[in-house]
């Protein structure tokens, strides 16, 4: 009986993990939402200098990972992606969120 319960909990845990935004795919969605290669600021990065697309992507990935850690520690009442939107694009987070979700899902 305990083995079945453990198996069920493991399956539920995996299902929730799959629903969470995957870092690399989320980074790709941010890149597209920010204008891709035509953007003035790759990945929307304006606060940290970078010299090429690889550097800009790494900064974006660092932001995604660091915000995920911050989000786990505080109680803002938002989902992770909503919390990320407020940090990544505080002035128009609703539009940013809509665009990133679109590119993430397509």
C-alpha cells in the first residue's frame, strides 16, 4: 500500500513539474517577445551590458533562474511567470506576459 501511495505522489510531482515553465524554452519565448534579432536590446536586456547574443541569453537565463529562487522564498501571491513579468518588465508587465505566453505556447 505504501509503495502505491509513493508512486502516486511521484506521478503527481512529475505532472506539476512538467506544467512549470522550462527555463530554456521560456528564454526563447522572451527573446521572441522582445523582438528577436531585430530588437534594439536582445532579450530585452537593458540593465546589464553584453557584447553578443550568447551573453544576452546568459543574462536572460540568469534572470529566469534567480527570479525562480526569489519567487520560492517570498509570498507575493502571483504565479512564477506573473512574478517574473513584474521583475522583467515592470512598466507593462501585462502585455509582456501575454506576449511571452504566446511565444512559449507556439
